[in-house]
C-alpha cells in the first residue's frame, strides 16, 4: 500500500470575509460594535487537510453501499 500524501487547502471564512472580525450594529445603538469572528476564531481562514486520494474523489451527495 502506498503512502498517501496530505494536501493543505486554505478557505477564506465566509462570515468575516478574511478579516477575523465582524462589525455588528445593535438596534439600540447607532455605533457599530466590533466583535471577533466566531466561525474561524479570528483567523480569517479555514485550513483543511485532505489526503491525496480524497482529492480525486467527487462528492455528489449520493452514497451507494456496495455488497
């Protein structure tokens, strides 16, 4: 069995758009409040490690169980 190589993929956080923080306006305040992004923990990006074998597979959402 050959060793599979890990590939690193970097995705930009869709919540903060890569900034690491979010400006939120409260309905009682006029000023914008700055908060840290809760999805990416203020990193601005997600890092996904994928094996090279999984990189070639396509997930179409349908799983088939073979017997």
